[in-house]
């Protein structure tokens, strides 16, 4: 049963917990209330993973990527970043060749691609040394970038 924890906001219109979540929270609370024994042979660690998935549920919370310094921070693992940005340059180019009838790897393609790279909705730059701005880098792309290329190229007719 996947569960996720978030720091609850100080104000909230409503928080909906299902029966399993309530039971699990009650169980964790009972563990917290017990005595801690530093000499015990066993320790317990809880690994919490938060995933954002699209939902049509009426009570689903809205989530948005932002650069706002006051927004709650969410840190993504390398695996999650690669899940969100699965394509490298060659895969993006290959997908464009398959999708568009008038596509060419030329100056126009590179200008469009480079103009979209700073937008975190479409691209993520991964640096070998994140603290060094002159470090080697590789750009990965989200498949949603094709929606922007649709404005510049003609899709092939589906048979």
C-alpha cells in the first residue's frame, strides 16, 4: 500500500484521508508515544516517496512547478528527473523525424530547440558537477516539447 507524507499546511480547506491512511497514522502515533531504547537491536526507517499523478478526483490537490522561493520545496531524485525527461537530443530528433513530414535537422530546428531548453516544462540540463557552471552538461527533454514543435512543423498524415 503506497503512502506519502507531506508537511501539512497551517491552513487548509480540507484534507481527505481514507481509512487505511488514518489507521497508518494512528499506528505511527502509537510508535512515537512509546519509549525509545537506544540499546535496542533494531531500528526502523520509513522511506517516503511522493509522486505527482494526474487525477480527475474532485478533492485532488492542485500542484504546479514554480520558481517561487516561498513555495514548499520538493526535491526530485535522478530517477524521477529521468522519468520526467526521458529523451536526449538524439531521441528528440528521432521522434521529430517520425512525427513531421517537413522536418529537417537544420538551423530552424536547433533555434526552436534551444529556445525551449530554458523552460523546465520541456527540458532539464544535467551537469556533471552541479556546483560548477562550466561543467560538462547534457540536456534531457520531456515528450511534451513536441506540442511546441507542432506549431512549426506539419505532422505526417496517419494512415
